[in-house]
C-alpha cells in the first residue's frame, strides 16, 4: 500500500470508496478520500483493500483482476452494471444484477444458439452459459433438480422491507379467489398474515379492477393509500388469467384447489409459533453420532441392513429422552413393529414413528467399480461417455472390486450456482446502491468464495493481455515472440517459483499476491530491466538448444522406428505368403488325407470278396476298378491345382461307389446265407421225411404179416365170409393211414412255418436295430455339421457297420441300408410296436410338428422322439469331445447329469407322461456345483445358479446366473441344443430338497435378466416352441 497507490476503504452507502493512506495506526488506517481532499477518517485494516491501477476497467471474470477481494469485486460489478453488463463471473459462479428493464438482444434464440456447446469463459458471462454447462455436465440427460440456498427468494417469504411485497401469488389469491375458495381456505386481507403484514400489503390494481376487489379483502394501508400501479401487474386480473392457463394445460378444479391449498397453507404457517429445542436437531444431525451420520456409516459396511441401522440408533441413543422404541407408541400400528424395524422421535409438535425399512437402500447409490470399468469399455459411445469422467483407468484398476459409497446427499456436489443481486430497494433501473449489494454478496457467500480461492490460484490473466501490458518494457527482439512463449520466457527469467503460477491453455494462473508482485518487478528501474532482458535471452538460448537436442533424439527415434517397421514389414510379408500358400494348398492336402484314408479300406474290401462263394470274380473286378479310381484321384490331386469343391465332389463320388459296392457285397452275402440256411432246412426236412417213411413201411410190414397170418387161419375155416371182411378192413385201414399222413404233414408244415417266422422276425429286429443306429448316427452328423464341428472320417466309416463282423471295418453311409427301410416299417406296423413310426422323420419335421400339431398323442410321441434324438446326439458328442475340452458347454449341473446316469428312469410312453403330469408347470433352482463336490473342481469354473422351468415332463425355459459374466437365458425351440435334454423324472429334481421354487421367484429372476424381451423376440421370429410361457406372454401382449 505504498508508492501512493489508491486503496478501497469502507463507505456507509457506496460500500467502498477510493482513498489514500495517510497514516498507519495500531489496527487502523487513516484514509483520505480522493473526492474529498483534506478530509480523513479511520478504517479497520481488515476492511481496507488495494485497488487496481485502472479502477474503471472491468473484466468478465473477477478472478482475472490483479487484486482479488470484496472491494474489487464490488467495483467490477458496479462498472459492468453501468455499461449494461449485468452478468459477471467469479470462477464458475455467475453474479446476476437485476437491471429492472429490458436490455436489447440479451435474450432470444440467437443468444441461446451462440452459447450451445461453448465452455465457460469463451463468451461473455451469461445465464445461458451456466445452463449449457449444467446440461452438458448431466450428459444430456436431465435427472432432476432441487432448490438450494436462495438468499432473496426464500428469505422474502419470512421477511420483507417496509416497501417490499412477498410473492405475487399470495396477493393474487387473496384478491381474486372466489367466495367459496375463500371460505374453504380461510383467506382474508393481506394484513391478516404475518408473512405479508411486515411489508407492503397493497394490491397491484388498475382503476377498474380496484373497484371489483371487495372491501373486506383490502388492508387498511390499501384503503388509505390506494392500489399500487404497474402496467404489467394486476393481482385480480392476473389470478383470473392464471386460472384460465391452468385449465388449458389440463388441470381440473380439484387439482387447482390442491395448489391453492398449498399456497394458503404457507400463509397460515406463518401465523403459527413454533418452539423446538436444540436436542432434536442434535439427535438427527450431530456429527458422528447423529442419526444421519449413523445411516451413512451403515451404508459403508460390507453387508448393511435396515435392522442393524435401527439397532445402532437405539444403542447410541439409548438414554436420550427424545428417542424411544416403536412398541411404546400410542398407535397400534406402531406397537406391532419390532425394535429393529424403526424408532420414535419425540418432536416438539408430537412423537413421530420412523420405519427404517429401505432406509439403507434409499440412502445408498453405490456402483461397483468393476461394473463401472466394464461400462467404460463399451463400444456404444453414449454409454461410454456416461462414466468416462468419473474415474481414470488407473484408479479403476486400483479400486476394482471395492464399493465407492455415494450417499444421496453427495449427489448434489458439483452444482452450478447463480447469485441474483438486487441493485436497489426502489426496483428502478440504473441505480446502484453499493452497500446493499455488498451485503447481498456477503450473505450469498461470494466473499467467502474469494477467501476460499486464496488457497489456490485465484488470479488469472490471458497471455495476450500480459503481452500487451509488458511488451513496451521489452526490446523488439523479444516482442516478436508469440504471447505464450513471451510470458513463459519472462517468468523463467524472473526466477519465479513454479508453485506460484501455473500455465493453462490460454492464460496463466497466480497464487494470491503473486500477480501484483510480478507487476511490480516488471515496472522496476531500467537497470534491473536490462538485467531481466539478459536473463530472458539466456533462457531463450537454452530453450532453443534443448529443442535442437529433442529434435535430434526424435530423428534418431524415427530412424530406429523406420528400421523396426521395415523388419516388421518383412515378417508380415513372410506370414502373408505362408498364409496364401496354406490357403492355396490346404484343400489339396486335406483332400489327399481323406482319399488315402479311403484307400486304406480297400484291403478290407478284398477280404470280404474272398469270403464270397458266388460272383467272386465280378466283385473282385469292381474292387480293382474302385482302387484304380482312388489312385487316379490321388495322382490328379498331386499333379493339378484343384479347389476344395472339385476334390470333395470326386471324393463323394468314390464314397458312393464304395457304398454301392459294399451294399452289393452285403446283399450277395445275405442271399448266400439265406440260400444256405434254406438248403440246410430242406435237407433236415428230407431226412426226417425219409426216416418217417421207413418207420411207416416197417410198421405196415409188421401189420401185414400179422394180418396175413390171421387171415390164413380164418380162411381155413370161413373162406367166403372173411374174404369180404378182409377187403373192408383193408379199405378202412388205408383211409386211416391216409388221414394220419395228412395230419402229420400239416403238423410238420406248421412247425416249419413257425420256425421260418421266428427267423424272419429275428432278422427284421436285427435290421430295425441297424436302421435305428444308422438314423441316430445321421442325426448326430447333421446336427454336428450344423454347428460346424469336424467329424473324422475314421469314426464316420467305422461306427456305421455294426450288422456283421465281416463288414465292421468298412466305410458306409446312410444310403447303404436305405433299402431295408420299407421292410422295417411294414414289420413294425404289422406287429403294432408303436402307433406312430417316427424313425424316418427328419429333425426339422419333428420340430415343426411340435410347434404346430394339435394331436395330443402325435405331439407327445414327437416330443419323446425329439428328446431321445437330443440324448443320442449329446451322448455321441460327449464321447467324441476334444481332449482339452473344459466342459464349458455344460447344459445342466453335474448333479443332474450324474443322477440321470446312476438312476435311469423307468420306461414310460410320452403320452402317459403327458397325461399323468397334466402339463404341470414346475420351477427349480440348484447351484452349479454342490458344496460337497467342490473338491472335484478346484478351479471352480462353473459356479452360480441354474434355473429351470418344466412344462410337463420337458424343459421350457432355462437360466444360468454366474457372478463373473452376463446371465444366460434359453427358451425351448430356439436354444434346444444348449438346454437340458433330460425329462423331469430323469433329472431327479423333484427328489432334491429345497430345489423346487415358487413361480413368482422364477419370474422375478427371468424378468430381471431380460428374459421377457428374449422370449418376445423368439416368438416374433417364430423360433420359440409353443409352451405355457409363450402362451402367457402372448396373451399379456394382446
């Protein structure tokens, strides 16, 4: 404060006035006002502040001033107000002074557009800039708002000056309300309410509207002095227009009355005398032990609960006379609460019971850091931007797995503030009352903000302003520098501490007092200035030399990078050439491997041919032709460049030839076996016939001998009588022998037919088994091919030949036994094995019938066959899984699959299951790994919960919940290959204790995991199988 510089000293009406220090006392200063020479006054040192060199200069942001105090703030606001600049920044806080008249072009669509997307400080201060910043801080999503400290508006309700009114709505309601509303709300003249009678109680009214206001609604002041006049205000007319506007926006009479009741309630509230001791507020708001702090502390616990919070409140305030347990309440509804479900606070107005249910949930808004990190890595730009400013990547890694507690109160941090200032009490334009405005700035906390900013870098100045201020002191050599480099050179040359200033993008920031110190150094004597120029030149030389060094290092790094990239290019070229070569020749290599595998089986063909008895030469010739074709294809693949399609076409042709040849040999062998068997049977029958003929001849000879001997004896006595009897006896004997022979032949023929029938039935059964195995194999191959899985040729060729030991090692596909299909089907139909023969149905046909059929029996049979084929496929897939398979495709918990293997369900037809279960809807939940089986899986790869919904005997919906990944939801029809293929009886879930859950529990988890949307999309895409769940969802959507 030396060198004759002016200072700001307190003034009763202007707030501060300019003066000079003429004397220094113990704790006061003697000030001589500049506009009153020769007159002095004493001022406390704490209320005297240094002034800027140019007191008429104004800035957009008060922080750019050299001296940052309440006097310079008031002066900057005064100068700007005189030039119709009503907005001023203090850092990010906007001060708005009411101009009490319309400033041209200050507001409007053009002004709004100019501030959109602009940072604070790039344009002159404006309320639009604050609004745009607040909107962008919320990421373009308005989540709510709240009323915070508002100096004028909140305080105006309770107290006004003598010439000031309260809110207009209070007076409009008193003046314009109908008699009915007036009686219901107990309204009266403004002087009847304490919130209104401390200020002006007159209405705004024109000459005509004043006559329409009833006398009993006018205050004595209004009757005596008259109405307030303003061309824009009319309390009674404005009330009527407000009622019309409410009706236009859709408010009915009841809703309007509710709003008026709230306004009248505020007026009546002012007439109530409240008395509250400090003990209640301490109980709620005391630090550490207050109820609110206890609630925040509960939220920080690993496992917070409402019950623990209530008990903590009772334990910490068990002797407090204003706190008690709910059971001591006078109301029955509160006495039924337990001590850990709430507490009672005895307020001055009465006891209030607070139920603590969901207190912790409503106060906590924590987000797990791992989830936040996951969201930050989203490919969706909007989702990623929601959290990109909340934490850095490094912080996310450090805090991963921890909860960052954010209570509801902490949500209001980082708000944007606007301080509205009233320039005068008369509410007229261009009248600046400094003391009144200073008081408002102090009460609104702006002075405290300035004090708080002293701990940081409160003073700031743009580079170009500093350049313009001090370029006159520098030689031409230095003034040619750009403003930023100019400022940096000055600061380095002066040897200023780096902690006293910081460089930004467009300006430099100073610690408190350092801006003035810098200015004083720059305006010092010429000798010191010459020394300063030398230091600046030295710093520039060192800086440029460092730049040269940095450029040299950059060139070296660039050269090394170019060499590295050249080597990398060579490696890339080598890899690409290798890949192209592999792409070109891999189909040929794979084709040769397949053809060579086919060639290996030719020796087995020769063994089969050697076992034939007839047509051996013809079959051997066909085998030799097939071998020659295979050798020809191998030579062709080696000699020419063939595509995969060409190789596969010729390979499939060879496979078909081999299958046809195999089928022919098999048929021929069966014919030989059949002929041998029939020949053997005929030989046995012929032997038996000859044996019986010999026996018959012997018996006849004996009888003939016996008869002749008797006849000789009789004839010797009665020759004529017995000759006739002998002839009759012989005729009868011949007739009996003929009948006996016919009966014996019938018996032999029946026995032969039974034996042949048994053999045919056995042959049909063997053929049926072979046919079923073939179809199971084809089903497994088709499903595997649909999942793009590779089936080895050896497995394909070995597993399909199970009918004969001599053909067990030969390649065969489904076409080799296709001729036996009609015979099997006819046999089954004749024997009545099943009502529906679904063995020849395709997978898609079964699925379509399940989705569309209304025949209960057919539907049940199709479901059984469908799930039987799924079991066959999954069994085959499990048998042929990869060695390094980790079981990630597990469709059901191990406990379920183990139970199905150890306890096979008794056979039951699908129709019987459907009827017996009556399509019951049952729901289950079990862990993926039981606690007793954890030692079997030390890595614990599959952990979580498995949910299942069974529609009758088969599963309809399935969920998998894991703590380390997203939930998996599956529906029948769309996801059959990933779902459990076992029936409800086979899973054993009905016998597991605690496994079955309520439908409501399942549906809650299903909805939380977006299962409804997933099922809805499956229904829309016609992928979902008709079940109870699809029917319920469709009816709900309708």
